[in-house]
């Protein structure tokens, strides 16, 4: 549209050349008058002020006070001021006093302001789960019952 044409009639800008990724701190914004049906995937920050029906995956997600999301959220950090119907998975989750979440929240840290509404389970995600194979009991965890026969006792202790 704004490329210059040289004397040979060729454009100086290459329209099919890939553009470098913008490294700006400006979030992608879904404004209050915008309604989106479909999943959103972003490597930066997303601010939702409108209505989204679909899952959202991003680095940081902010759900504005008048916003509605019908789907799951997955990010490093999530701040919710509006309505979310779906699972929330993030390292850091903040629920403001105007937040209404219907769904489970899986988090490493969770902050809830007084007045926020949650209908679902909140579960802390463990960054380093213990592997069951690495646990070697030195003795039987459950002692043999007193009414177990001698043959069964030998099988349990062997």
C-alpha cells in the first residue's frame, strides 16, 4: 500500500517477506464491543474486555470487569475481574472483588479479594511432583492383620 515503485516498475518493499516479531509491552486487546468465537493463542499479553467463547492461551491474561469468557484459560499469570466459565491454569492467579469464576483453578499462587465468587475447586499445582517409583519402602506400610493365617503372613512379609 505504501511501497515505493522504482523507475523499472518494481516495488521496493517485499510484501511477502516475513515481518520481525514486535517486542512491545502492549497487550493484545479484545475490546468491550468485540465478540469472538474461537480459541486465542498469543505469546505475549492478552486483555479481554469483550466476550470470548473459546480457550485462551497466553503469557499473561487479564479479564476485564465487563468481560465474559466461556472457555479455559492457560497462562503464566491470570488476573480476573470479570466472568469466566471454564478451567483456569496459571502459575499466578489473582481474583479481584468483581471476579466470578465457575470452574477449577490450578495454580502455584492464588490471591482472592473479598467479594470474588468461585464455584469450583482450587488446587495448587506442585512444581516438582514426587515420582512413585523413587519411593522405596523399607518395611511394609500396612502391618499384617492379626486374623491373617500363617501362610498369608509369610506371603505378606516375604
